[in-house]
C-alpha cells in the first residue's frame, strides 16, 4: 500500500500547487486573499462532487476550466493581464 500512498501524496501536492496558482492569479488581479480562497474552495467542491480522480495531465486543465466557468457564472470580475 506504500506505493498507493505515494500516488495519493503526489496527487494532493499537485492539487495544492494548482490551487495556489489559481489563488495567486486571483490575488494578482485584485481579489482579496479570503475571496480567492473561497473561490478555490468552490472549485474543489466541484471536483469532489464530480467524484473523479483525474490523471495528472488532465488535472490542471479541468480545474482551470471549472475555475473559469465559476467566475463567469458568478459574475466575478477578473482583469486578465
């Protein structure tokens, strides 16, 4: 089971890295830290609701797609530089 734990740890680290990218993007474009974290939390909820485990190469695009859909649906104003 040790190998499975390593895969889970890698997956969790990848999720954290992508979450930090998205949070950083939001903060750099004027969002308050708490608001950026709330948006990322909503994105993670969507991942949990989807009840899927994505391959590493699919994870970042999926999270960004959900993030972009969320900000459009919620009328969140983000300035793209």
